[in-house]
């Protein structure tokens, strides 16, 4: 009886462990404003969409290099654990850019 309870508790503990692969949920753009529509909102938004599309095609370091070439970007830092690039613009707007594959 006790052995059965221990096995059941161990089975419950192992089934409650989740994976730490966050790329799929973060890169999923379901429910978000489409990239073409966001790019029409303004100059900084268009640059953010360009960075996101470049990020989907390449790795984070190449996307950060591309982001720093944009005229309104002040700072760009990659966060490899969360699959995001933190981008700061001249206006003070800060944005976490995720890969956007159109």
C-alpha cells in the first residue's frame, strides 16, 4: 500500500514537470497585429517589424547587428534564453522583439 502510494506520488511529480522550450509559444504570432499592419503605424514600428523579420531568418547576434543599423535604434540587446531582442528607440520607446516569419 505504501509502496503504491510512493509510486503514484513519484508518477505525479514526474508528470507535472514541464519542458523549458519557450521558442514555440513566443514565436507564435496568433492573435497579434499582423506585421504589415503594424509597420503602417509609424517609422519605429516599421523598423521593429524589419528587425523581427530579420530575426526570424537569422540568429540573435545577426539580428542585433541589423537592429543597430536602423536609424532610430539606440540600443539592442539579445536575450537568448527568452528568444527576444530588447530594442530601445530614440523616442524612449522600448520593445521586446520576437521572431516574425511572414
